[in-house]
């Protein structure tokens, strides 16, 4: 039976939870069809949890115990290098995530995951995840998600090797909605690009001037990272 952490003592909470779970089903259907019977099993397996702004979901070095679905909020994945936090990625809803090698192989995580703002996730533990792998829709969903994640990681490596920070920022503006980029604190965005915050300001100003000279604005589209 699904155990839900109740956020409010009102009917509005149930409405919010139902809406987010329906959003999760729609998200899964990007990768595969989901029958009513299998969706009932999946939806009843997940539990909800709220994370406050800046709260840590996973610490680097710990074994990741859960597979998560982000229904609302914003997260960052990062690792420590030479005493500094280096941002690997940002996680926007709707999105399924975990620390892959740590979760699957029961190894210490090489990254931390933190809520940048108040966030709501649904999660299952490793044993529940393995039980759901008996379902055709869940197997296809996770395989599709892992393949997409692998391709994104490869693309990031190519960008880091072949593009300047300015080119990488331009790519962000072309693949993320402006409202998404505005949610990200500048220090985290600078860390993701591998530059100082002052350099990020110069990059943004240059892009703005370049677009004004060209006489048009870049239309953005919203995508999950």
C-alpha cells in the first residue's frame, strides 16, 4: 500500500499528490506504454518525501539507497574537487534520477545531490526497484532512462573538451527555458560551466550584446536535463 507523507491536512494535498503521480505516469509514457494494472502497482510502491531548500538528499561517499522521481522543485548533483563543490548537473521536474553506479552496484556514491529549493520527490528503495523490474513497462522505462542519461553524459564530456564556457552557456540558453535558468543560483551555474561568477556575468553580457547586434532573440524550449 502506498504510504504518503501528508503535507497539509486538507483535500488540496491529495489533489496535488494525485496530479504529480499522473505527471509521473505521463513521464514514463515518453519511454513506453503503461497498462492500468502495472501503473497501479508502480504508483502504490512509491512514497513521497519533501526536502527543504539546501537539504542534502545524498552525500558523496554514502551508498545511494533510492531511485527517485522529482515532481516539484530543483536539485543539483555535484562532487568535491580540491576543496570545492563542482556542479555536474541540474535536475528539473519531471525527472527520474539516482546515483547510478552507487544504487545499482551498492557502492559509495561519487556525487552528492542537494535540493536548491523546496522540492518534492517520490522514491523507492533498491528492493522495491528490483521487484518492479518484473513489470514490462518499468523495465522498458528504466532502460530508456539509463540510455538517455548515458547519452547526456557523453554529450557533456564532448562539450567540456571541445567548447568554451561561452559556447556551453549559449547551448544552455538554447535548450532550457529562461525561467529554468533563472531558478539556478549564479554561483551554481558558474560552477557548472567551470568559470568564476564574474566570468559568467561577462559571458551573459556578451551573449546579450551579440543577439542585439543580430537583431533577434533566441527562442528557448523547455527540456529535462
